C-alpha cells in the first residue's frame, strides 16, 4: 500500500512541473521521511523542420556570339532580293513628258519628302520643237533628227513645296541630219558664193562628242489631286562640241566661182562640201542643249 501511494505521489509531482525535476523530492510517509532525487524527465517536442526553398534559375545576360547570325543565308538573300525588287517595281511615281529632248517618260523613287530619284528616256524626231532649221554661217540648214536620251537624275524640293531643282546625267545618242538650202541659186560658204546648180545637193550629219552630258534644271511640280500632278522644267545639258559630216551628191563635179578679186576659179563640189562641214563644226550647234519640257505625273 505504501508503495502504491509513493508511486502515485511521485508521478503527480513529476508531471506537475518539469522545472523541478532537477531538485530533490521529499516524500513523508507517516513518521518516516524519504528523500528521492528524481531524474529529470525531459519532454522534448522536436518539430521536423519544414524547409520551403525556391531555387530560382540564375538569369544571366551574357554576350552570345551567335546572336543575330543568319543560318539560312539562302532565304536571307532571296528575301532581301525580293524586298529590293518590290521597291523597284513599285515606284513612287510615273511621268509622261514632251520637250526639247524628245517625247518620253520617267519613273521616280522617293527617298524622302524632298528628294526623288528619276530614271527616264526622251527621244524621237523633235526637229520641229527646235525650229526645224538653223543657220551656220550664211547657209540655212533643214534639220531632221532622231533623238535618244536616256537619263538618270535627282529632283529636289528645297522649300518643300512645288518649286523643284533637278540635276543628273544624260547618255545622248542623237542623230541629226541636215540639208543645205540654196539662197538665190547660190551657196554662200566661207564668204564665197558657189552656184548651187553646179554644187548640187549638200547633205550632212551632226553628232555631239559628249557620251555623258550633265544637266541641270529648275521647275515646278504642283499637285492637282492626291495622285495627279503637272510639271514644267527649264534648263540645259552640256552636249559638247559637234562633229559634222557634209557630202555633195557628186563630189567630183566641177564648180566655177569668182573670188573676191574678180578672178574666175574652179573647184569641186566635194571641196565646197568640206568648207560647209567646217562651218558646221565651228557653229557648235546645240553645244548647250536647251531643256524645256512639260508633263504630267501619277503618284502611287
């Protein structure tokens, strides 16, 4: 019975406070006092650590030598070529023109609001536009022409309105045929009169020496609607000096004439033609080719 009581009391004391576990416990049973040194009971609750870790993948911005490298070079070349030809076959404008260079047309590509590249051609028989005839010395010549003037140039709108300035290069290939007209039955060449009946017909050709002719113009290009506009230009192209060739129908035909001293002399039709040729080259006809043209433009 004492053992049971002792056990119950000991359990109660031990359970009441874990803090007293290290100090002696005195139990009184009747007249006897018994000292019990209780072993400390450690009640530990070890919680399992819950570790929530978020491991972020490192983000590094490092130089990649392969970045931007085109692997499909064939596709890139073809794509770039398509882009180029798309721009070429989709110009900013097309124009029709008529003027001293001939009848023609041009195509324009706009680089910006003030600058436009142009490629065009003008030609045909424009002799009537140039007057149809001209004088070299004392001889009048009828003109028959076949012009071909491809050109490349740039049109500028320096003030951003209708006023324009142009410059570029012409590649002239102009055939100019001339026929001398007798005056009163005579050709007066180099100060000397020759009987036109003895000389016969004098015909020739003229060709400018420049294979590339720079030009410059000023003009106006007002817009009538969003798509249609008109233009006019004035300027000149430097065609260079002229090479001429003049031939007589019968170069061996004898021609009689009287010189300034009243002496009667003879020559040949071929020699008369050579003198006429020299006068034509000295004339430098259209060394500076005037440019006067008007036209209409359609803008895309």
